[in-house]
C-alpha cells in the first residue's frame, strides 16, 4: 500500500511514497489543508462558500466536486470521505505534520513533567520546517486567508514556547551550539520579543562572542526603531553595558 504524507509547515506538499504529488490545483491543496487542520466533517456548502465566495452556490459546489474528484484520483490511499453532504479527511490514511504537531502539543500539556519531555519538544521543533502554509494564499478567498493567518499565528506561538523551553534545556546542559541555534530561531519566530534578543546576546557573550552580542543588540535596536519607532528596554541596555565591560553572567534557568 502507498504511504501518503503531507507537510503543511513550510510550502505545502503532499507526497506519495516520498514522491511529491504534482498537478494538484491550488484550491485542491487548500481544501486538503482545511480538512486536515479542522479535523472534523465540514458541510459541502461551507467549503464551497469558503473557497469560491464569488461564485454562485451551484457553480461553487461543482468546483468543490471537481477538487474532491482530483483528490480521489491522485492520492492513494484516498484520504477523504463524503457522506450526508459532509466531507471529512481521514487522518489514519495520511501522515500530516500539523496533526503530529498538535498531538505532541496535547501530550506535553497533559504530562508537563514527562521523562520524555525533552524528546517530545525536539520532535515538535523538528516538525516545523517553516511557517504554516508558507507562501500559500488565495487572493479571491479572504475568509480562507484569514483562517490561514489565525492558524499560522497559533502554531507560531505554540512553537515559540517549545523553542524557548528547548533553549533552556540546551543552556543548562551547556550545549552552546544548540542553544545558539535555538536562540536564533526564537528571534526568527518573533523578532519583536526583546527577551529573546537578550538571551541570544547572553549566549553569544558566554561563548566568547562579545562582538557578535553587541551586533545582536544593534540588530534588535534597529528592528524596534523600524517596526515600532521605539527604543530597547532598560534591561536590554543594561545587558549591553555589562557585556561591553565584561561583567555579564551566563544565562541559567
């Protein structure tokens, strides 16, 4: 039996036996993603209105049927079922990174002190190769784009929390290379979070990279000025002075 896998973090891809499935229409991919994330039966009228808001209902439903047919023709095993005018994705038919991500997040919430916590956190971080549906948009479907944006924000916040905790693990283990990598990823996820800039400055200084730490401060300051027309917090300024004078302490948690 073929193995079907979908990645929605980063540019969305659907793979069959490790080969990217080509020829899928843009809205077929959107339909697949929506069903995967919602993980519940969705009415045909709801899907038709979401993806073809400017078409009449009859035309929109015909377009929906065409996308469902394309999924059924191109993907094996067939991942969707349709009954009583509702459409649903069967998660058991396909490995989807977003579904794995949410399952791990739920496990972490249910067992926050699990002995396997670090391994679970690392699995979450590795799943997210990019932003949710990065670069994908439907300009003629504002409700879909809003749905995509809200989910991207939710996943980003959850991932930020995971990466923050992993940075703490690596710092306490004095795995400086990994801590620095994670610190940089924290800033990529939310460049307006000064606490992340300060952590990276501390990590750089602790590993003998004082010039890089000062440069990181300048990047933070320039970003805040450009985006918010604001200056760094006093705590960030104090850390800069401490690094310049060699009076900083290594981060610990």
